[in-house]
C-alpha cells in the first residue's frame, strides 16, 4: 500500500534523505556532475520544502 509519508517525523525524513542521496548519486555519476542540489539537502530542508512524499 502506498501512503503519504510523515516527513515532519525525524526518522522518516532521515530515511527519505538517505534514499534521495543514493538515487541522486547514481544520477550524478551517470551525467558526470555532483552539482545536483538534492545531493546537498538536509533533513531540515526536506521538512520545509513543501513537497509531499509517498512510499
């Protein structure tokens, strides 16, 4: 079942951030750039970005 994740929860935000960094690291490697802004996100920036996360 897919549900909206509670990104305000510190543990959930940390897991989303870990997954995001792994995914963008692969993309950065494929395009030959480490300048992708999501690679430099932090838990706090995810929590205030205003986006909705599902998993």
